C-alpha cells in the first residue's frame, strides 16, 4: 500500500493533502463537496453531476472572483456565498428600489437594488431611461471601481475594485455610473459618497478586507520564513465570504433557506432545508485509525441554475511536517444522509458506493 491513499466510498467529490498553518503546525486535511438540485416546490435532490473541489479560484471575464479554492485549512465559521440575479416584485416600477435578502438558519442579510442611474455635475444622480429591473447580485454593482487616467495610471477603491461610482476627481464633463446594490439604509448621491461595497459573492484575496489579514510578506519573511505563512497571518484570511456572510458557527444541516427578491432558475426562489449528512472519515496514522470531525466550511447557493453546494473540511494534526510518513491512508463513507432524494436511475449506485467500506 502506498502512503496517503484516499478511499472515497461516496458519490461526492473528495480530496486530501497536507497543509501548514501560520505556526508551522502540520495537518492532514480532508475535504468533501456535495452538489444538490432544488425543485420549484423546494424538494432537494442529489445532482447527477457532482462539482469537483476547486483547486484554483474561479473568475469571470472581468476578473471578478466567483468562487475561491475549496482546499483551505478549516474556517472558524461557515461561509455563505451566493451567485444570483435579482428578481423585482411583480408591481415593480421603473425608478423604484426593491429589496433582496437571504436567510439560512440564524443568518440573515438584506440589500437594496436601486435603478440604474448616472451622476452629472450639478445635476446629481439621475435614473436612466433604460434602467433594467434585474441585475446580478455581485460586487460589480456595489460601490467601488477602478479608474484610469489619460496617462494610463490606475486608481482603485481597494475594498471593491470591481464596483461602480468611484470617481474621486470627477469634474464638469464627467458622467459617472452609479452603483445599484446597497446595504439597507445607504445611498450614493455622487462621487464624494462612500457607501459600503454590497454584494452576495466572495471577496478576492487582493481586496482590502482580505489582503490586510494575509500578514507581512517583506524581506525579513523572505529571508527567515518563506515559504511558510507570516507569523502575523490571520486565520480569518481563509474566509472568502465577507464578515456579514459568515454563519454564527458552523451549519449542521437541516437549516431552512429563504430568499427574497432572488431569481431561482427563472422563477421565484422556493424555501427549502439543507440536507444533513453524517460522514465517517478515518485516517490510519501511527499504527491506528483516527477519526476526523468534519465541519461545513462553505455553502454556495447558485439560484440561476437551481443548485447549491456544501463543502466539508476535517483535519488531523500530525505535529511536524516530517511526520507525514506515518500517515498511511484515509477512508470516507456516508454513515447517514437525510433531507434529500436520489434519482431512481442512480439509487442503486448511490447505496453501493455508500456501503462500499
């Protein structure tokens, strides 16, 4: 038997590898990722195609982060992320705002979608005639942005370089597109205003709120510590979700999901409950089997496709990195799963996999 073998007897994506934290402590980490479909009536079903674990960040054509890597050291709380389009109420009128909100168990976040507008000198922000009712609920529509002057020099709003409305030197001839996503009670009247960036997506590692947690990568670090993390690295850097999208603790499964003003695969979003999965994850280390305690680190809602993913992480401390040779193998099985259905055509295969170990 080779070292570090992973035996996954579930239909879900899984991976394992060694990681070291800011204190240089070594861990054998195991990740499991499950993908589910949600029907119009709220029924949750195991997806036929299971998404793989991400080993590199996913971005759109403009460079906006859509999803960060799944294979991180464990997080102190569950990240709740959402890729979605807004869905205005049926009585929506042009030039009016409407709310969007998401709640999962004890967590809740609400934003406001405002009509498309442009700012002009002495006229303020005025609604455009072509104001579209629905927009992606991403940071591209929150306050922020990057501007380039005539000489090609860039100036960025570091908390959200992808947004709109950032124009610190706007003048008489400038037309500045207004942001459209806002935290409740906040507005933007012109380039001097600085509302908080708003969105439901992840925060990129180079954006201010995350970058300041990474630690000090200076000459001293290069000469005395690289490639280890800096000593002042903050574990909160692992969170791709902003602070207001972190669950108070870790999701357990069974929590109810409710979305307001969000399009779910072409219709109003249904209410549904997260499934509950109980995994058995054991690693053979130093001659004995040791159990991993798995925790849900990320819930990623994808309303436009009617799906969501859950990603679990569990670690085994091994002390110093040299002890990795004492790790033989890891076995993953599903002890129990409730709150979701399995399509009849894959039912037999699902249970064969789940009972293989």
